[in-house]
């Protein structure tokens, strides 16, 4: 079953945010929404996505969700900007190696960036983030039941 466009867009933007922060890790970094726009084939951050929402709206909500769920954290709040850093949970998720191919989620995201503007690329990014979040939930559930 196909995911709703808003969920697919959330996953694609989450993948690109996490990829940016992984490239800067362990340092914090300002989120570059314009770079995400370009990777998604958009001219600027206010362009509308297929869901009818702007990239800026989806990126802001995705940023908040990633913070609220412990994948990224605000950093250096005394500095202007949108500084974020990967948390241990975010880093672990990106380094999660699904079987059987032995390739990390972050490596798969990097491979999909050139086609992030296509429906197939967005779908693949969505699948990868879903896999990462699912692995984190499974680990959390296993920890609680132990």
C-alpha cells in the first residue's frame, strides 16, 4: 500500500536532515533547508510539495519530530540559526545495518540523494527512514520487555 504523500515527504526530508547532520558529526550544524530543496528538485524552501504543503512547513515539522523523538538535538542555542546535532539514537539508527546486504542506512541515503527529486527516490528515502525508525522502536520495545 502506498503511503500518503505527507508521510513520504516527512520521510524524505528526515533522511536528508539526518544525512546533513551525519556529515557534520560530531559537530553541530545549521540545517540547510535550501540544500534539501535542491536535492528534492525544488527552487527554494517555500515551494509546494505534492501534498500541497511547502517544504519549509514539512522541514519545520520534521525537525520538531526528530527532536521530540530523540534523533537530533538543538545545540548551541545561544548562537543564531537552527543548529542541530545527531544524538546517540540518531547515530545508531543511521549506522543500523539491515540484513542481508550489509549496507548502513546512511550509505543507502547517500546513494539516493542524486534521485531525491524523483518519485522513486522519495519513495526509497521514505522506506529507509521507516526501516530506521522501525528498528529503533523494535530495540526500544525489546529493552522495555527485558
